[in-house]
C-alpha cells in the first residue's frame, strides 16, 4: 500500500488476537493475528504473522502473511515475497513478488467486465461439486 494510505488505518487486530466469524471494518484494517471466517473492509493489510482462513473482500488487499481462502479485491491485490496464498483471487490488478507462494486460480477482470460476488462463487462451486 502507498504511504499516504497508512494515515487512514482505522482497525488493527494484534498478533495474539483471534477472530472467528465475520469481521467488517471501515477504512484500512491491519491484521497480524488469526481470522477464521470472512473479512470485509475498504483495504486489508495482512502482516507477516497474520493467518486468514476464509474469504476477504476489499478494494485493495496486501498479503504478507498466510491466506487459505478466496480473495476479491475490486482494485488491487499484492502478495509480498513472504506471503503465502492458497485459494482463488478475483481482482483488476495483481502483483506477486519474487519468493511469494501462490497455489490457486486467478481471474483478472478488465474494465467493463463483471466481478463475481462471493455468493455467486459459492453457488457455482456447490453446483460443480455436486
């Protein structure tokens, strides 16, 4: 994320914290702890000690920790060299640094295309898995 974005940090989940369920925040959410469930925020920063199991929905997502689940970034998604992601990514722009681990599928949406919402994704998965 850009340095000017750091000024807008609104919520923080510390390294020794754990959330189970749905976590919704306005502005930038920084996670250094564990979340099992769903995160929805304007921007999400997953620090080096973060662990996320579930879905993330945000305008911008930066991964420096570990994610097991689907991520939808309506603008940009970044995986740092220390980041580890297993799941599906839906975004306009994607940056994966050298050294990052990514196992999954990416759907890049160009201008004018429709970004699928999580409910549609889960319905599609259920139909394919049946």
